[in-house]
C-alpha cells in the first residue's frame, strides 16, 4: 500500500507500507533528487562531455520526479539535445496516488505534462527533444532489451539495500557497466562501503560527493 507524505522541504514523496520505505529522503524529496541525480549526474556529465544526444536509464522510475527534473534541466537551460529517457519500474504508482502527488507538488508548473509521464504507454514523446521509454517489468528483463555501450547516465533510485536487497546485487551493476558508454556516469543516493567496493571490483571509478541534506555522502561511479 502507498500513501503520500510531505517531506521537510515541503515536496511530497510516497511511503510504501509493505516495504516500510519512502521513495525519497524525509529531509526533502525535491532537494535530494536535484542534488543526487541532476547536479551530480546530469549536470556533471554535460559539463565533462560533449554530446548532441544522451540516453539516460532510471532504475526505479517511481514518482517520475527525476525524469521531470531532467526534462526541466534541458528545457530551462536551452540545451537542444536529443534525450532518450528510459524508466524501469516493475510496480507503477496507482492513478489515485499520482493525482494526489501532483496536487502537493510545488515543483510541478505543468501538471498536465507531469501526468503525461505516467500514461499507460511504453513510448511517450514529451517534446521534440525529449522522449520517454518505459519498461514496466523486472529489471533484468528490461536491461536485456538495451544495447551494450549506449547509455550515458544511470540513475539508480531503487529502494535502499535494507528494504530491497535483490535490487543491489553485483550482477545488476555488471550488466549496467556493459550497457554504459565509456565516461558514462552512474549516480545513486546509496553510499555504503560494501556497495562502493563492489563497484570498484567491477571496474567503475568510484567517487563520493557530498550527499543530499541529511546524508554525509552519495555515490558517483564512472566507466573509464
């Protein structure tokens, strides 16, 4: 069962009572997404590379907040890049929760467009530069359909390892490594030492930027 909670920066998140876990930090859903995935993921990659098109995977599409903020980043900065955004989410949110989420979302200037991200369609053309491809299936099944060496950025936004350990198996990150281009970037809120050691064993170059408010660190991993 899911229910809406308001986080400390006044932005909403979803609390899953079955897993006893939130989709975002209680310290602030909006500030966490901006810090981890936009600032340390998208903006970092754009500043360090030069591509006219980008392919982004999000594991744990959830509320669609990371996708929405990514769209806003390119739109507001007038960056005319072709963005293919791939969202993987085995258990999409029910429509009643989505409507309530939008009602409490101060970041959402265009509610109709935000709701469009959650349409029951696999392929959604948000605008002429930004497309969304959704996989409503198991992560391994979804990743098996993606070509190797094609992904620029990975947003890893599954529930924490303590709530969903199967989503943090080494094999998943090995697969992601093969899908990423050289210099591709993976970002996540998780900063556990064992997780970082696993990434290093696979071959990622691992960094530990400052975490979002309320957390000391996060993880950024680069395919060299």
